[in-house]
């Protein structure tokens, strides 16, 4: 049986080396963008409009949209809220359309739009996402959003967790050193992921702004069975059977 290519890109700075129109690209920004996006859809958001720049987000706010926008972990003055998953409560967002812009994650979505498909991954939807990817029978690139093009521990550990699931299906194979490294980090972190991720630089950055309260939640598995899919400028929810 033919197996499909699995690769991992650790940073947007290296994305051009992995770009391929046949790829399904999994955007990963565990702390906190992709975790928040998965939470938003689980709580009933209709669709999300990802934008890369602050100017785009501000313009959308002026047009009447609800906007989530942060830079360097700080909520911008015109935004309705930032990108903690705890902001996206069902009461607040159910049925809404939200414009979303972050320091790292939304830029990666835009970078990947020439791929076969772009989806959003987190621990919260990892098993549903993995099952969907396996069913697609297509090359997969796990794209770590990182922090301003620098290596990110939490994104890489998640990449290893997802890679383990995909490779164990025997649908995928890999000769990518980034996949091997992420698997090795995952094997170290796996016994207690939350404790391991306390080492991450992003944990310290969030703590400086009092935003580290959601870190344990961001490492919870199977919270959602929705795979957010990017299409025609929108993120839309694809519901998987639990």
C-alpha cells in the first residue's frame, strides 16, 4: 500500500523549503491561537476570518465585526478580546462571525493558502484531526507557528504527538529530521505534558502578562471533535463523529 509523506516545519522562516501544493498543512500554535480557534468552534462560532495585520483587523472592527486581536500577548485597544481560549465562551460567541489576528498563527494560515488544504490543529481536537488526515490520503505538513520565526517547544511537542498518531496508522511515512526530533521531544514530554511545557519560553511570556491561566487547558485532549478548515478566506468548522 502506498504511504504518504509526513513532514514538520519548525518555523515560518523555513516554510518555503516545505511548501507543496499537494500538502495538507496543519497550522499549530498551541499557546494559544489554534487552541482558541478550536475552542471557539466547539462553542458555536459560525466562522472565523483570519487576518494577518493589525490594520486589517482594525478596519474589520470599523466595519462592525467582532474582533479578537493580540500582539506580543497584549490585547489591542480596539479589539473585543484577545486570543485566550477562555475568552470564547458559548454565551459570548455562539452563532457569531469573528475576525481573528495574532502575532504568529494567522500569518501561517495565509502563508499556506496555496496548499491542497489548510486546517487548524491543537491537543483539543488532535484525535479527530488525526482521523480526518488519515482519511484524506494526502501528504501532510505540520506547520509550527513558532514565536517570531524562532523555535517553539510547545508547538514542536504537539507536532510529535500528532506525528505519532499519523505514523502509527501506517498510512504515512517520514524521512524528515524535524519529524524525528518532534517525536523524540514528545516521548520525553508524554508522561506529563503540562509539567514539561512549564519549561517553554512562551509560558514565561504569557505569565509576564498574567495570561498563563489557560496553559493546562490548552493541553487537554479530545475537548472538540471539530476540524477547522480554511476555505475562501474563512475558517469553517468540519464536525467529525466522536
